[in-house]
C-alpha cells in the first residue's frame, strides 16, 4: 500500500478520466448499499409488498424507474439489490482471496513438489467453466444467496493461488529474500512479512476488479433461478422476472440490467486505474 | 516422433489427467453433501425398500472410494449413469442437447475473432481519435455486462422492437430440422443441400451468438489494439513504411500476424466463459441446448446428470483448448518451425 499511496501514483490516478469515473460509480453504488434505507424512495418495497394501486407503472415522477408487476418501486429494489450484491462480493473475496494467497505463497516458496501439486489442483478447477462449477455446487445444495456465495468462493480461490504463486516465484529471486534467509528468518516471517507486502499492490488490484466479476457471476446465477430467492431484491432475478413482461414493460428488464453494468464497469475501471497508477509509480 | 507431435501427445495426456481430476472433484462434492441421494431421487413418498433397492443398484451402500471406482469403470464404457430427471442415460441426454450449445459457442468464438480483431486494428490505426475512444469504451462495456443482459437487450431491440431477427428458438417451427449428421443445424443443412433451412438457422443464430460473444469481442479488440500498437513501434514496420507499402497492406500483412497470437491464446481461455455463459444466453433465447437440461437436473438434484454434464463441458473446454493451441502453431511461425526443423 505504501507504494500506492505515494504521490506520483495518485497523480496518475487522478489524471485518468476512466479511473475517476470508476471511482465515482463505485462510490455511488457503495453509498446505495450502505444507506439504502435513507436513499430509497419507498424502503418498504424491498419486501414482498408494494403499491397495489400502481402495478407495472411506467417510469414517472412518482416512480422514477417504474414499478414491477406487483407495484413495487424499481429504484428502491435496485438500491437494496446493490446491498446484497456488495455483501456477497465482500464475503466471497474476504474468504477466497486470503485462502488462495496463502496457498500460492506456500507453493511458490516451498519448492517443486508443492508447486506441481498446486498447479494440477488449480488446473482441475480452472478446466470447469466458472458459472457451470458454481451452478453445480449450488445444485448439490438448495438454491439460495448463502449457497451461491459458498459456491462462488469454492471456485474463486484458485485464481488467487495462481496469482500469488507467480508473484512469489518472482519475488523469491530478489536480494531482500536472500538476505532474510541468510540471517535465519523463519519461513512464516519471510512469507508474510517480506514477500507478501511486495505482492499486495497486484493482489489488491485484482480484488478490486473481482468485486465486479463476483457480482456478475452471482447475478448470472440468480438470473437462472439458482441464487437469492424471492422476495429478496436481486439484480439477476429482477432481469429474469422482467424478461417475462417483454417488450411492454421494458423498464423491468432494462433498468436492473443497466444497474449490473454500472457496478461491474465501476469496479473494472477503478481496478484498471489503480493498476496503471501503481505501474506509473514504479 | 517429431517434437511437435510429442508436444501434442503430452498435451493430450495432461488433459486426461485434468479430466480425471474433474471427475474426482465433482464426485467428491456430490457425495459429501448432506442427505441421501437415493432418498432425494425417489422423493418423500417412496418406501424404505425402494430406497434400499436404489442404493444397492447405484452402489450407494458401499464406501466412497468403491463408489468412485464403480463410476470410473462405467465411465470407461462411455456410461455416465442414468438421469433420474429424464429417466434416460445421461449420455443420451447430453448427446441430444450438446450440439446446439456447441454450435452457439462456435459461432460466438468466430464472431469474437471476426468482429473483435478488425475493431482492434481500426482502433490502433486511429489511435487517440474519437473512434478509438468510443471503441475502448465499448470494450469495457462489453466485458462488464453479463451475457444474459446482452441477450435481453439485443432481443428487445432487434427482435421485439424492430423485428429483424426471430425472438427465440433454433428454427422456424414450420421447418423440419435437417438430418442429424454433425448436430450443427447450419452445417447439416449445407450437407443436405437445403438452403432454406440454412438461411433460417443462421437467422436464428445471429442474436444469441452475438449476445454470447460481446464480452469476448470487447476483450479481443482491447488486446488486438494493445499488441498492434506495440507492433507498430517495431523496426520491421518502419522498414515497410520506408518501402512505401500502402497502410492497409502493412496492417494486414505485417502488423496483424504477430498480434494474432495473444488473441488466439485468450480465445482458448475464453472458451470456458463461452461454455458457461451459453447457459444464460440459451435461457434468454429459448435455445434448445444444455442450459435447460442443466438447470432442471440441478433443481432436481439429479447427481449423475450434474456430474456427467460438468464432465462433458470440461472435456469440451479441454479439447477446444488443444485445438486453439494447434491454431496458434499455424499462425506463429516460431512454434511451427521448431516442429518442422527436427
């Protein structure tokens, strides 16, 4: 982080319009998720009950993005869906990233037998299309947001293991690691106090971009009916529900779809901006 | 054996190891879940005797390593077990639904290259102008949007509003499907010389394949642009300029070829995403592929069918990657010559 925080990196970051746009989108989504009750115009519509007098209402002054087939305000539901999406992404990455990084560090540092085993195990995970693996894991359980999170976590760690492995292999050759080994530092010390801090910028960049991609996979699963179940507001299942009322009630599909685009693109641009800024600082 | 052939054989063996690993992983997940698979399969109304009989028939009463051994023995005979949802062998189900999915994935892969590469080339040639910025924004949007969102948006605009493409399905209901030779409707109708079916099936293919390809098109154009920009700085391009070759010829003959190698490599990796996202696109466009079957067997906890489907999808991914590696060898003279020289 120290490398990221120094001024040339920040200057590079602020000078890139894409990075700043990404930051703005992420800030918007995060604000929605954190303060959903205060921002949403009709907080009670996040549940199963809406305004029966205004079912499938077009976008208007009263309901800016329209209402769904049982009269619930779409804007409210999107704002609450952002909360679920971000929660899922944070939980998945908070579990998958550390597990993957620790495995990758160990395999990269400990030698050929470990790295061979790691590569073959991750090969197996990476040979199954992510969505298919996550779907089948949910299939063995019951479809729900929690099981979706578990499934995505199970398939996400190999990417971090690969990344940390490659970074460790490169760092291992550096003089500072040799110096630590020479003075007899313990393996945990070398791994977590010497090598890991130097890998952090790359790992954090990937985490940032991945928040968007976890949300993308989670919404894909709930689009197929394998994620969060009604009445929980969820972007993927909102698109799926809306598709049944096409093309007349187009807003039911188009606005949740745009909402997904906004959050994934925001984290994507922000992550790219951070990476470019970190590169510029070197 | 030439080194090239030896590398291919090594790849095949490594792929087989990966597939064995996939089968073990899926089998392990399927067996450690709470609940009795036989009881789940038969439902709450079955008698205890019926459940016991199914357990014995499926070897569920034996220890897990024995169960896996039985599974692999069946697998060696091409038997993936029976689907409890359709009451047919999983092999038959998959053989019925897989070709439609593969046709979609193949068409999308083709679009990725045929649209993404030219877009990247144009972006690199007009670097820094508005067309380039627009292209780059488009590629970020392509990558950031799930395939089902592209599906519903393309369907809304081109099928519902403008009516230039059909809303769903693989063929117009009035047309009989072509005789099953490859399972790809487009190819089968060419083989049987039926041009009306060919036109109709291609007409149905455009929107779903485009929805599936959008993320890949974005990625491909971004990558092509980056490597074209890099290649344009190389001395051999400067030489071509010095000779006074036309811009278009330089782009097509000299700069593009080295740029294609990373693009093809990404295509290989992207096939996993295409196969996965095909499930989403199929569900939007009512495409009769593996998606509907996959979701149904998942909702029915049909264990053999889930494991079998995942195994087949993984095998398709692994084989497609080998095919892409061969393509890279064709495009990249350094790899090809290394094989021929020996």
